[in-house]
C-alpha cells in the first residue's frame, strides 16, 4: 500500500470534527492511549500551533507531541515533519483543529485540518457530538465528507451518545450512505472540564494527569473499534518525502556544548519539540530550569530560552522567587543571549499585574479583557540577536495581557503595521511565537551567539523582603498587600455563604460555653497558664515540662522564629503561611520546599536541604489537606535541626493516626490550636509540645501573661473527659462533609486533592472564585500560598445542605460541562 515507488509507509489517521467542542481532544488522546496500551508505538500530532493538546498526546504516547501547521512551517515541510515525528512508530494519530475545513481567515482554508489531511494524504475520522441531534448528524457528516474531494473522510465516531434508539437511527443513516461508524462513546461529563481563561489546563499543571489519560485510554478502548481504526490508518497511501532532519537545517561550530537554559515547570509549558532538537543539532546542551522553584540558572549558562505558558496564573510565586529573578536579571543584562516568547516577555518585564518580574524590559504588563488572536506574517524591525531588518517570518499570537513599551525602546517586529516586542544584539522578546523548524536561521543565529558567549556566573541573591512587603502580589479581583499574611477571614463579608474560614460550623458544646463564661469571673486577676499546661500534658500523655500554652498557634510560630539565629530555615509549601511570615519578620531568609500536585502534594524528603537547621511542615497541611506519614516526619530529624510540625488540624482527623504529639522525640516540636475545631478563633488558644529544653527556650521568649484566663479555661475544658466524645463526633462529621464536597467537585470534573483535613484544595479554574463571590459564596483564594496559582481555591467542609448550595452555584457557572474545552489556539 505504498502508493508510489520509494514512498514511505506510515499508517495514520486524523481525528477531526465538524466544529469545535465535539470532543476531538478526548477521542484523539484516548485513542492514542488505547493503542499504546494495546502494544502499538503511537506518534501524536496536532494541527495548528496548539501547545496544550500535544502535552496530553505526549502522556498518551510516551513520545513528544508534535505540531503540523502549514502557516508556521510552510506547506512543503508538513510531510517531512510528520515523518520525522513519527519515526519508529507503528501508527500516527493526528488531532485536527476547530472544524475540519476551518483555516486561516481569508485564505480559503489554508492551514485547516482539511488542508493538512490533503497535504499528508491522511484519512479523516470525524467525531460528531450527537447529544442534541438525530439523523441530522448523518447529514452533517456526509456534507463534510463531500465538501472537498481531496479529503478522504473514512469513518465517524459518535460522541456523547445518550439514547440507544437515537444512536441506532444515526448509525443506519450513516451506513446506508457508506460512512462506517467506528465508535460510539457514551456521554460522560467532566473528563476535560477544568479550564481557565484560555482553554484547557496544560497537562503539566494538572494533578495526576497520567491518571486522566489512562482513564481516557480505557474508555476509548471500550467504545471505539480499534481494529477498524487501525484498518483505516493502514490504508493510508505512502508518502514520497524525506523526513525532516534538524542536522540538515543547522550546523554545530564545534568546541564544546554550551548550556542553553530553557524555562519549564508549570508556568512555562509551551515550546515546540523541534526547537530543542535544532538547538541540540547546533551543538548546544539544552538544560531545563523551573522559574517557580530553582533559585539560580543552570551552571555555566550561556544562553536562555523563555517560552510560553501561563505566568499570569503564577505571578505571585514567580515574584516570590527573588533569588532566580536576581540571577536572571544579571544574566540578561550581562549579555547572555536570550530569547523570550510571550510568557517569557512577561517574565522579563518590570511587572506582571503588579507583581515584580525580572525588570529587564522597560514595560509594565497586565491582564486585560481583550483577547489578541492572530496568525500573522511579521517583519523584523531591525537587526537583532535573531533577525536581520526586513526579514519576514510567520507566527501566531494568543494572549490577554498587554505590554506597553517605554518610549524609544527598539521593537522586535512590525505586525499589521504595529511595532511590537523588544530587540537588541543579545535579547529578543515579543508576543510572537515562531516555529523554528519553519525558520531555522533563527535557531542558527541564536546558537552561534550562545557559542560565542561567556558562561554566566550565578549572581549573589539579594536579601529577602520582610513581612509587610508588597513585592509579591497575586492577581485577582483585589490586591493583597502581603500574601503571607492573607487568611480566610479576609474573604468573608456580611451576606456571603462562608466556605473560606476553616472553623467548625455548629454551636459550641454546653461544657465549653460554661467554661468560657466562668472565666469572666476571674478576669480581674492575672492569668495563670499552669492549669492549661497540666491538662494538655495529661491529655497527650506527656509531662508538664513538655508543654507550653500559647496565644494561639500564631504566637508559637513567632516564638520559634525568634528561638535561634537559624542558618537555613526551611518551610514546606504550600502550607499555612504564618510560619514563613514570622521567620521573615524575625529577619531570617526562608528557603521554601515545594510539594507538587502530581505527587498529591506529598513531601519528598530528598527535597529538604541536608544543612537545614529548621524545618516547618503542616500535618495535615493547610491548604492541601495532605496527611504526611509519621515515619516520614520522624525521618526529617538531624543533629542540630528542629522539626516543627503544625498539627492545627490534626484534631479533625478521626483517630489522629499520624500525629507525633504523644511521642517524645528529640528535635521535634508539635504546635496545636483549639480555635478551629471548637469554633473559638476569637479565643487565642494554642500550645507547643516538645522536649523540655526546647520548651524552656521558647518560654524564655514569651511575653508575660500572653495566654489569657479565657484561653486557659478553654484549654482545660477541651482536654477534659467531657470533650472527648464531642471531639470524636466533630471529626467524623467533618470527614463526612469533606468527602461529600470532594466527591461533588470530582463528579464535575475538577481536580481535587485527596484531603484528611476539614477542607479541600480544588482546581476550579482561573476566575471562578470572584464569580462564586458574585453569587454570594466565599471560598479561600489559594494564590497567596507559595506554589499555587489563581486556578486553585480552598473550600471548607460544611454541612450537606450548604455544600449543595455551593455545588449548585458551580453548576450555574459550568455551562459547557462535558464538552471538549481544548482551546483552538494556545496562549503565550
């Protein structure tokens, strides 16, 4: 079936649709995963400039996701790039873009899925959403098949099928017309629902994306005719072209492999696989770094490539990593060759939505309501690192931010008559995305400059800001002067249904109210914490000398911060930010260790620097709800190190299985609070349990009479036998409420972190929190927690009737549940 002498045989098919929102991404990604699970080597491709869908394709296939775009690379390179990307594969699956015949406006379908199918002689399988139609679906499919004789529509997949009778009616109509039905996928809302202002959330930003893709593969294996689809792919004619080879496009000058630092991680997920291949072929060593977590550029960096992504979602966290921003600024200003596309431009700017960035480019950037979406031909405005004046390239832009350059700055491009971007002999930054496989001279010039550059020496980091600094502010519907001091009570207001504050919703027990009232009889006397110390010690099976009552957990964190001249204090994030703020206020420079969504926010002990002399970690952690194993926490102990475990929410965990509060462990201090579980945040009641030496040191720093008489009586009452049954009942009720909440959110397709706390951390999407607020519901923003962005929120566990009101409000926002939410073009 080669088609012509010397043609290369590549079984392949394209998954397309009559329009956007039919389910192409779901079917295509699931098909790739199903074929791979069946033992086939699968190559995934995407029509158009999209970066996000190829990320899911890569998870499904275990190979880089590739793009096929005649506008970006030229029609003559599409088949060579397909053959290059599919080298060694048994079958290639190409996902289309928009509707089958929808291309660049004003060009009669140029760069459409149909255009790419015709260029590559690839048979097309149409995905048709039949949820709201019957035999008309067959008419639509037949019209698509007949519209362009140069496109081979080989079959149909019926998606979101509900009624068996209706589906059979459509199948008969299609089969009578000669279009085979190659799968019927039942309706299942929510598989790809989580999204933000520019479409589907990238795979690198989702919790457990591998599990999602595996689910898609299992689902498609059940509902698609895999043998029939493989038969379609194997019937594709041979391709008479030579595979693209980056080694033929660029040359390596020799003399070593200079390091090109390439931004990655959750904030910088967008770049084409061929970009790295071209740089490697040009003799460079491509080394990734994560602007959210790395504190310096890779050693010996001689070039920097900052691609696209969603930096606006992570503005606060990027700004908080001041050490890397300082190092990056020094490198770019020092002449290290630097290329920045869209997100990279924002990162190099003076600020992004008020959060300070690298400050290399003379521009302030901010989110706007206006979407810039274009597929232009750009003209180089001047000679620069990448270009020569007057040269033209093809590219694409897709962003909602705006950068206003300072007067007199040199532009990178002229696009539609407008000067845009920034360019110099060593730095090129703009909103325009260029696929270097279509313009390899850009890669060659960049690589040549890198080879000629001197290695960058890491710059000494500046001092960290003290508490109260406005240096890192999350974006949102209001500004937060100090993210580390932003708490759930800031989200509430009269008339709002409160899911923001983690205080048990219910009446206080009678025994507690009696104790609080009795305390008022003694407020004319100075308080004595001794009864509280004795009650807490008895409650946890410890000695009194192991206990220090405090004015809530906040005072305990302040005392720990002032305890010693910490050389390397570490706070494990995302977690309650008061420990971090207290350490900064005491003049310490804090090192953050980030737990990641892909691991369920579990701590990898190897991430904790061996030389750390203070480690602060929550258990269960606020806001993730992660419950770390007691053995892992014990394993953090080192000679000369204090491990502080914040167990403020441990009393909400039935049985408290991972608590360390009863164990006498040298080098471990446990901090607890009574305010949440017993609904008394106005009574500052907390305590520290540690070895006697640590307790003595902390007590020496504590102001006299800091623990009030009312707090003392509350602690005594909460540690009494009368409290035990109520404590257990509250923990069990909170667990039921939390599970109901988590299940409701998961059923709607949202990423929800498995929680052992009386709240859940969920990825509801950028902008959801203010929309819920407009509907009278307050949830806790999560972008003030290091390591989280504006797409996350923390939601407190509440009784079922309140949870149902929250879910109903979310449903009112989720008008496109279950549909394909992949963007038709990616963001920067």
